C-alpha cells in the first residue's frame, strides 16, 4: 500500500477508500491521474510496492528515485 497526497491505494493502484470515506481535503487520486504530468519522488527499497502501485494506478509519469530502488523496480 502507498499514498499520494494522503490518499491511499493498494498494490494494484486501486484506492483503498471511496471518495465518500476519504477525509482528506485536496486533489483526489482521479484528479491526480488526469494531470498532464505528475512527477514523483520516492526512494528506499521499502517503498518498492508503493511505487509499483502508483505506476499500476497510472498516477505518476516521472519517477525520481535512488539506484537501489530503481534496480529493484526493474528486476521485478
């Protein structure tokens, strides 16, 4: 599980809470997905599953990360 702007998603990139249940005020995940370009900063191999979920959910276009995390993502 990971989060973008405190909106949580699972490993498949699906929101964990519905918009009605989510108490966060700000951009919703579907609004983030519709942005022309979303740049994410995430690092640490412990974030691998969260990053994969963001990629699966099509929430990010550009990822800035460290080498060990990039290698883990590429190796799958």
